[in-house]
C-alpha cells in the first residue's frame, strides 16, 4: 500500500490545454488544481510546469502520511476508511484545455458504437467551452491569466443543463454547443455545488432548445449493470461513447469538493473532457454524471460517476432555497466499536454503535451529545459497530450516507447509549463550518493592507500557492483545527510591501496574526474594524510566540496612498470589507475562547483507521 500511496491519483475529468492536472486530496483537505494553468500535465511540459508537477507529487505524498482516513457526511470534507485511506492524492481533470498536447491512454480507447450512434438521447449531450480567470491568492487584489477549457454537459429540461462544478470553476464565460451544430450558445451558471461537483447551467436562446429532448433520470444501478459513458473527451471533436459495467457503489471521495458522498465506480474508459457527461443504463436512462477517475500503478479502468441520488439532492436543494446550500453534517468524530471489551466497558449490550469522541463546536449536536456517548441508531436505522448501516437488500454502507440524504435544517433522531442507559435525542443538521475553506465564496479572497502589511484569511488555495513558505505550526492548524464559532478565520500576514514605514518587517510572510492592540482577531473583517476604530498612537500586531509588529498609526495612514501607488494596487482593502462590521459572535463566547485557533485534534486521532467523521 505504501507504494501505491505515492503513485495513486484520482483524476477529475477536466481536460485543458494539453494535459491533465494533479491535485492532492488528503483525508481532510483537498488541493484542487484542475483548472489552474500551471498545474496541467503536458506530454512535453515546460521546465516551470515540470517543477510544479514535482511539487504537487511531493505535497500529495507528504499529506498522505499525516492525514488519516475519516470523513464528514456533510459533503465537504474528509475521508472514509475504505475510500480516503487509499487516496494518497487526487488529480482533478474534467475539462479539456485547448493547446498543443494530447494525452492518450492506449488501454482506454474511445469508441462510438453503432448501437448508440443514432440514439436520440445522445443529442441531449453537449460540449462545454469555458473561459476561467482564477484569483491570485498570493496577490489577492488581482487575478491570474485567463485560460480556456472544454468539458461535457447534458440537458435536463426547463431550459437547464447539468455539468461538473470543476468544469466551470472561476468562470468568466461559458458556452455550449450541441451535437452536429456549429453554433456556440452562451450559458449562465445558476448554481455550483463544490462538494458534490455539480453545476446547474441555463441557456436562454430558443434556437438552442429547438427539437431538444431532456434526459430521463434512472434508478441507482446494481452491481454488474451495463453502463455507457457519453461526452466530449480529448482525442477528437465529436461525441464519444465508452461502455463498461458497474463495479462498486459506496461512499466515495470527491476530488473537487474534498467530500464524502455516494459514488458509482465503473470500468468504462473515462478521459479528460468527459467531466459533466452523462452515464446511461441499457434503457437509455441517465444514472449519473462522470466526474473523476482513479490512477494507480496497480489499477486501471477505475472511473467514478455521481449517482442520481446525489444529483437529485442538489436539484431539490436548489429548488427549495433558490440557491445551493450544501450537504449537512452531524459534526462528530466517531470511533468504531469492534472490540468486545470496549463495548462491554461502555455498557453496549450488542454488536452495534459508534463512540462519540469529539464534536465540532459549531454543530448542533454539541448541545445534546456528550463525549463517551454511543450512537446506536439514526432516525430509527441501526448503526453497526463498524460505522455502517443497511443499504438496499443485502449490502451495508458507511453511516454518513444517511446524513448525506438529509438537507440543511432537517431534524434527526439519534438513539444513544449514555452510561449504559438508552435514550433518544433530537439534533438539527447543518453544513459544516470550515476554519480554513477549500474554495473561496464569491471568487476573490478578502484582504486589507495596513502600512504595506498584507493581511488575508488562510485558505487551501493560498496554502497551495505558498506552502513552501508556510510554517509547520500554521500548516498543522490548517489541517487539524476546528472552527469554534461561525465566521471564525485564521488571518495571516501574507507579505510585507517594503516601505520606510515598515522597516524591519520586510521579510515577514505567512504568519498568523493573533491580536491587534490586545484584542483577539476573529476574522479578516474584524481586523479591518479594529484598525478603523483604533484611536491610539500605535497599532500593535501580535503574532505567534509573542512576536510584535508596532506601527505608528498616523504614519501608517499617511503612507497608505504612496504604497498603493508604488505597487499598482487599486485599493487598500477588498470590497467586502468596505461595509460596517457586525459582530455576530456573543461577547461571552468570544472571551471564553482562550485558545481559539489552536488545534483541538491530535495527529493520533486523524491517523487511526478506527476513527471517522460524520
């Protein structure tokens, strides 16, 4: 398994300018670089790209050693013992980027079979052309150079199409083209589900929908059912069809969203550009959306499809709320109860239940559960000692599957054993609160510049860009810390723009700022508020290990305009920090956070296969 760890890849099916990109998915964090131009593998990569790819390989192997297999059923975050323990890294590709290179696998030949060639439902599959402009997280006031890519999508009726979220990530323009048509039509992204890797598109042109027939969604397939994947992968411009069978159905790691949701494993060839394309059964019904493949020296022809149960959850969530709200989570760290002595000690009479080790402070269960409780049922469904529940007629599946079937705000009944007594408690499910987000809402990161000191929230994309210069302690917090309250962020000094007002601090970079003038910093907006409301002579920033940065407030304000001009920066702060700060965190709670931002979870808990997040 150690050998496979260094060479195993999940590949999100996005094809871009001539290659595929690799990104590492650890048990708790995902670094999706599928749409970033510097991260795509080219057959003859430039020196810069080759160095970048080596760094990605290095990062993926390092994370796999430290981050163990456990997962959140909320959708966005973590790993299951069967799924993510084998994920040394994940490679996102699903768009086909325009360029020189073509990456082909002789073992995965694309064919257009005669039985499907004239099928009417093939006309519902379209090609997606997307122009991406990703933020520059190291220089948060600007964006990176744009690039283009292609993927697949399909019609679902009511003027809408489905594709993968990673196909239209950081989009500035999206166009679609029907089979046998030379016209490209402008599409609009209505909703984007990062954790489930699904995006909803709309096309207003009536010409596009003329004669179109939307696809029908089918049931969840059985093992060994025939499956046909349709899309527009690299290797040609026309539609492509590959066939295979359903190999496995289980809770699967989603590369783009770093989530754990139900997935269908198939052996049909899936290549860059297939992302967002439908998978059909023999009746012509759509059973899911192609989105990633698993690459390993020891395995081949392992592709993954998002099942219709996840697709329908995404669509119903959008219909309920007018936007996508996300999959909920229970917010507890669980331990299996396979050992009879452990069950006897906890007074669990039968071979069932999972032990509550910890819970997230932001979750509702923190009000009803206690450490040491044993969860034995979820809405009346018994939970086994390995953390599994019955699935269909003769199968079992990870407990978090039940949670992923719920919606944010749903109430659930938990059957628990506490000190040998059975009881039932009610809990409300809601999406997980991430201290370090995997994706930035709104596209552009927040920032504020004070006398040349650039402050921004820590995020996974920023870590990806700056990992070589981020200290181990900060990386540990990013990997293992839990948010103590909604809205909490780790705010870092990303760099110092040299000026005479900040002499002596020029070499500082990627350091967490803890306090300003003695007040704990809750998030980037709170920091901006503290700076604006300061009336004293000095601005005193306190960092880790009591390192101080002191600036004269008046001098800092006077130097602001010249620093912005010298470095060509349009504004001293991002637009989202222009408004008034509203403190939604109760003062009593905030003052009791003696160590908020510190890691409450140890490496041991994350490295044990007996532990899993729900």
